[in-house]
C-alpha cells in the first residue's frame, strides 16, 4: 500500500523509493496529500495524518532517502538493499569549518552528505590550499573504506557549512558491500569519474583561458550546488575557493568577477555569487 501523500514526489523520486520510505516511516495511508516545492523538500499536508510530529518525521525520512537515491554509489540497488543500507547508517552532525578527513588518517568510515557543503583539498608545499572537489548532498567521502585494507587518506575534507552525514563504519560498509556487490562496482565507477574530471581539469589548464575556466566552473557549480531564487542562481562560495577550483589566482578571479558584475552577468556578496545571466557565461565557454 503506497502512501497517497507521495504522489507528488514521483517527479523527483522513483516509485520504488516511495515504497521504501513508506515502510521506513511506518505511517498508515489515510488519504493525506503532500506537495513538493521543486528544489526544496517542503510539504503541505492538507489532511489525513494523525499528528504534525509524524508528518515531520516523514518529511525528514523522505529528505534523507532522497540523498541516498541521488548518490551514484547506491545506483541500481533494489528496495530491500536500500532499506538495509539506510537502516545501517548513523546520522552525524558536523559544525562548519571542521575536518571530516585528514591526510594520513585511516578510512574507517564512509560518509554520505545529506545537507550542507564540504570542500575536499590538498595543500601545496608552500601551504596553499588547492580545492579538488566541492561536495554537495548525495556526494560521498571515504570511498576507500570499501576496501578490506584501505590506504590512508591523501587529502583533506572540511565542512564549509553546517552538515549532516549518514555514516557507516568500516565493518558495516564492508558487510553491506559483500551482501550487495553493486556497491563495489559503483565505487569503481565513481573513482573513474573523479579521474576523468581531474584529467579534464588538467587539460583545461593547458588549453583554456582563465576566463573560460572560471565561467565553466561557475556553470558547473550552478548546476550541482546552485539554489534557484530571485533574481538568479545563488552559489555559496568564496572568491578564494572559486579561484582554487578554477585553477586561477584569487586576484584574477576577483578581477573577472568584478567585470562580469559590471556587465550584470552576476552579483557578488560575501561568500555568495548569484548568476543573473548564465547564458552569457555559456557563450563565453563555447567561444
């Protein structure tokens, strides 16, 4: 029996995910109707549920399960597997600017980001931070914990904002991977995707201008981490972080962003960039 309240979710979650969440929530079908505000998990329940507290738990369960379904690490798994994996995880809240992974640390946990933002980076010999990855909800940290004897971490990962993770310890994720070999295959696919991304990034350094690299990075962040709101697409990131992701100097990034702001392509605030005319940036990248 499927909760009638999940009908409006079918455009963003699959039918099987809805079945899983119904079983996870334990709520009866009493004819409630819920509506999804695109991009944000907000529900308005018109009738049917016994208490607001139960509705709140249901909303939270849907949001967490949505991240599980969005993650490429768990692609191709059936309802039974997803529910078991979900139940085996533990929630962890981490304050902003806290280390999640440090170089030399043992990969004894797998982290699935549920909310917030995380940056993954390495330090140069001179102490400069080079951002490798901007992790958004659905992203995974500690992928090497799938291995029986994983090597120590080679990079750092720190929270940019307040974050919530679904976490599995090493023994638990190993048992789950043994029960569901698809996890190993998905982990390898993710690793290859990261390698492909870094190869493209290196190629862009050699073949693309600083202007093109910055525009391309902004568009990528807008699609992965941007929030649509008036008057455009908001991206929470500092100039320094953006310049590192774009492989240009902070001075060059600041100069280009100021020029584009003057041309009304974007606006800048402390820790936030809002794209007003992404089509102009697309044209610049394509040129």
